[in-house]
């Protein structure tokens, strides 16, 4: 089949390499690194034009990676033209793009989540915070690449956040109770109320080791997560995924696509921290390499009303993100990824590298097509993954590989990825 994959980050490169094991891939809006894997690369363009390109090429299925195209209605355009596409409509994608929408669904469906209030006026938020017990979690609405959330330990910290943002009915602020527990990510491939659950994963959001410091888009991931037992996984599916999909269908905004539930196991049971309308990044970079069967075939089967079986390897996959200095604040430098890293990955049979934000700089002196280097072009640059029989095995091998391949590099990475999973 011919599969079109939309987007140019790490999630999309992982999707492209997974799908390309079985099918021809056309990339739309892909990165330089994706262009090396895809059989054809198209630039990002208006959705109607992209739909024309899909028709022209006889694309069997389009898979949408990032949230922005979903929130701007790519699925609505393709569906109106009868083109198979896997992703939520603009209305359903609000489960990610509007935290207030997500909370409304959860309230209607009885899905457990933190107690919350929505404010469109800063003074009302101040009065509420005056009597609240801290910590409180302040969440800006809309798509913020994982960075619109501040956990405030004190009233003063909350005030500092309020000073920086402008509240109105378009930009509400959600204030919710702090939940204490063990976080993990559960992603399902859904079509209406029908779904197939993917293996569980765990992200590592803060920039610093020990899960300290500012939140990022995610600094590493592991799949599976030993602490999430089968019983606990089944409970999360039953209490979160099933009622959420049923409620969205009942509300006339059925969800098709990857539904991502960011969950936390508290002393009182599982709670939803957030929903995303897409695959998690960096979670999918450690989930997809474990899928042995044909992913695109499974998605088409789902769209046709089936419930496909997905074969998953028993192995662990651990990924460590490399970031540019300064991230998630102002980036001070965009380093080159040293060729020694690519050599080390190439030399290790269980290692792989997925580009998240890079560009290829051809080596003009060299004149050969192979010559050139990969330069960081974003905060999160790449994720290096390692498969193995245990988390410790993956971690030890991967850390040794990075120490060796990145000696002298300015790129930053956390050395404790995977140590919270058991
Ligand atoms: P979000 O963008 O909503 O996923 O939030 C980013 C991160 O902030 C989450 O992965 C959690 O680590 C943390 N967080 C968000 N909401 C809460 C909460 N209510 N209680 C504790 N931590 C939270
Ligand atoms: N890893 C969290 C996210 O994709 O939003």
C-alpha cells in the first residue's frame, strides 16, 4: 500500500520507519531525516491541496502525527472527500486543544481526574487561590507543547504565573488540585467506541535528573512499565478509555485516531492528568519499535470496523532524548550531532536513533551526496533508543553508547531515564 504520513518531528519519523517496514511511505511536511526514509517527500501545504496530492498518488491511508494539523481540521477535509485518514476531526481533537473541553467530557463520563476550576478572569483566579491549599496546578488552555503547566508550591509562585498570562474567554486558565503518584501513558488506536490498546509507556517530562526542574516536551521514555501490572492496565482501560470514547460518541464528536491518556496512579486510584489527540512523543519512539505486525494495515482494519490484533514484542525499549543547551528555556546553541554518535548507533545491533529536530547541512567542500552533517534545529534534537531483555540492560548499554558517541558534545541528556519504572 501507499501510506502518507503528515508531520516532521520525532513521532513522525518513528511512524515513517514503522510503516515503511511493510509499505511505501509518502511524507508530507517531513524533516530532512524523514526524507531519507520515505519514498517521496511533499512540503507542508493547505489541506485541500494535500488531499489533491493524495488522490493523485492513490494514497491508501493518511496518518497524521502532530496536534496542529488535527486542530486545524485536516481530517475534516480528507473525510469530506472520501479519503481514508487516521486522526480525529477538529471537533474531537479538542480533547487535547482545549483542556476545558477535556474536563467537560470527563465530568460527563465520570472519568476520574483532579478537581478543577476554569477562570477567564485573573481576579477571580486570585480569590480562589487565596483560600486554596497548595500545591495547585495552573494550566493554560490550548496547545503549549507540554510547557503550559506550572505546579505551584506556594501562593507567590501562582501569582508569578498569573502576572505572565492574560486571561479572557478565549484564553481561560484551569486551576486544579495537585495529584501525587506514579505517572504513565496509555495510548489506544480508536475508531468511535472500538479500540486497540497499545503497550504502556512512561515519559520523563522535567528537564533535570530525579524529575526536577522545568517541564519539557519529554526527555526520555520506557516501554513497557513493570510497575503498571496487567490488572492496573485493565482498570485504566475500563475506567478511562471505554467511558471517554463512549461519551465522545454520545456527544456527536466520536474520536478516531490515537487517543493518549496521561495517567497517574494515586493512593485513591487512577486519575487522568491530560488527554492528547495523537501519539505521545517520546512515548511512541519506544512503543512503535516493539510492534512487530503491520501498523498501517491495523489502522485500515479499524477504520473498516474491525478489531485488529497487534503483535507486540516482549522486549523493553528505552529512549533518551538529546536536547540543545538552554532547552526548555532560551536555546543558547544548536550543536552538531557528532558523526561518532551515528557510528556508535550503527555499530550496536539493538540501538537506533530518531531525529526530533535536526537539519541536514551538506558538506559543500566534499561535493559528494553522502558528505554533510546533522545540526540541531530545535530544543529536542533526537532520541536514541535501545532494546533489551530488561530496563537495566537497555539503560547500561545506552548510557555507554552515549558517553562514547557524544564525548565532548554540547548536547544534554538525562542519565536516569527508566529508573522510575519498577
Ligand atoms: P500536562 O501538560 O497536563 O500533561 O502536564 C504536564 C505535567 O505536569 C504532567 O505530566 C504532570 O507531571 C504534571 N501535572 C499536570 N497536572 C498535574 C496534577 N494535577 N497533579 C500533579 N502533577 C500534574
Ligand atoms: N509525551 C507527552 C506528549 O506527547 O504530550
